[in-house]
């Protein structure tokens, strides 16, 4: 395993374990709209290393392992860390924007950062096939996964499905998409149609996302 990915997994495990054992620590560093608006901006970063439970942590770290290796090899360790952190912060910023009126909204998890890494992988390797533990007998090409992920996250955010930070997923995906294009603009040649579809969905979301509740 890439050493940076291993380091990020260990950091998530250690910080999350501390949060599991110490509620005051968890409460101090989780994402919470009201506290962030009062100036505690560190929560926008620190919350990305906390998790709700071991299952939540395990799922995010499995996804990081699954998608991260190819991205780290393609970009190198420094740019991989940049993609991870920017995606994490984009996830927090979009969540803050979407829930700014709900001062009690709180969240934890590396989902935003992992979503960004996933989208970097999708742009790099759009034809790569993935199978998942929940669907072991089916394989999905990366481009279909990316489109489906965005549409499901938009639907989940509108319907508030489950105890899931869909806004963080979307923000992280947007961050990963943008920074990958910035660092490696020639990825557009990998699958221009997919890139345009994903970009179109993202632009529509940014322009009209606030109208979702009215639909």
C-alpha cells in the first residue's frame, strides 16, 4: 500500500478512536454549523478525521484504499495529499453552504475527501471496472459509477436519505473533479463525453442546487 494512503488511514483510525473513547473530544472537533459560523473553522478540517462508528470508518477507509492507489501513482504523494485535503474542504464548504440556516446540523467523516479521490480516479481511469462487497457479481465502469454517484447524492440530499452527509459527498466530488482537471488537464482526452456529463451535472447543481427543496 502507498505510504501516504496508509498514513491517512492510520490518522483516521487514531483520531476516530480518540473520538469514540472521548465524547468531549468528538464534540469539540466535529462539523457543526453554529460553532463554525462562530469562528471555529478548524472543525471544517478536523471533522474529516472523525467517524460515527467503526463501520462508518471502515467503509470510508475501504473506499480510500480502493480508489487511492491509482491516483497516488498517477499524481505522486504531494499532489495526492493536495487532492485529499482540497476535497475534504470542498465537502465542508458545500455542506456549510447547504445547511447554513441549520445551526445544529453536525457531521463527521472522511466522505468528502474520499469522494474527491474517487472522482480523481474516475477521471484518470474512466473505463476501469469496479465490483463492491455489496454487489460481488456485478462490475461497474468508472464513468457509470461517477454519474450514478452524483445523481444518487443529489437525490439523497433532496430527500435527506438516512443519516448521511450527501452534501459533503457532492462537495468532495466537485473538489476532486476540479483539482484533477487543474493538475492534469489532459484527462479530458480519456473520455470527453463522460467529463462533459459530469461537469454539466456539477454546474447545474451549483447553479440550481438551492432550488432542490422546491421541487
